[in-house]
């Protein structure tokens, strides 16, 4: 079946790949993402190809496959039909911005992330908006612009479509904690509160991918502050 020219199986595969990572199965998530990309390429249809690249890219990023994610974004934006698919542009720009931040080109990445968010808000696009706000906050914090970073992440938390139980809520809270810990005068107590809330939310959602990231951040916090033996129960 097709909807707006897009194969429904590809929609399902892309969503399944993300769900697999969130549920704690990164290897299966990568396999499914690659399957989606291969099927889209076999179809030869531009909307299928671009959709599969765009909406599986985060699986590679979450799994630490930065080189593969970079290749995906480059293929996406070099596709001969990319300019004819304006509905994908803001999400693609956000991915490119995140990769720039991760590769140390932070100011350039922040500029692209801001542009992407402006377009997302103007066109009422929500699918990758919350994650884009996370990446922008992380980039600002990396440049030492902590007040701006906190303002961005706090607004993202307040505006999350599903409120405190948004799918991305555990990651939003984890990023907020990291910003608080990166400040010249870290607020370890508030950061720990955010991380415990992140853990509780991830567990309610069954989002083991977010839970594992938060657990690592919490362990690092407690090691730094001499509380290695503290319970991780939320």
C-alpha cells in the first residue's frame, strides 16, 4: 500500500527500527534500518528513498554509527529529487546540524539547528522537533552558553506534545541534567533530580534505550561526587 506516494511497509520498518532501539535492541534496530534503506533503494522511488534515509538516520546516531549517519545525510541531500521534497528539508537540516555539532563544528551546527527549528515551527512539524531542540541545547552548552541552553531545553520540556510522558521526555531530562553538570558551578542536586525523573519516565515507557543512557549519566555523576554506591531506583 502507498500513502502520498510512500510505501506503507517502509513507514512501518522505519518506525520499527526506532522502536527496537528504544526497547533496548540496538543491533536489531540497525538491521531493520538497513533493511528499510535497501527496500527503498530497490523501489527506485525518490520519496521512498529519501524517507528511508531521513527517518532511520537517528538509529545510526543513537548506536554511535556516526560515519554511517554522515553517509546517510550526504546521500539524502545529494539525491537528485531532494529539492523537490520540501516537506523533508527541515528534518534533514536538523540532522546535518547535529552531525556538525558532533564533529566539533559547533557554531555551524547551531546555525543549522536554529534554521531547522524555525522551519519546523512555521510548518507545524513535530516529529523531530523535540530531538532537534535537544541537540541545539547540547550545542549551546558545548560553547559555554549555559543560560541559552537551559532556556532551550526548558522550553522543549514545557512544549513537548505529550507533556511529561512525551516519548522524548527521558532524553530531554537527561540533556537538562548534563547542562547543569557542565556549568562553571554545577548543580549536582538538581541534575540528579532530573536524572531520577528521566529514569522513572523511561521505565514507565519501557524505553530501555533512554534508560541506559540516563543510567550511564547518573553513574558518572555519582562517581564524580563520591556516591558510587547510591541506589539507581526511581
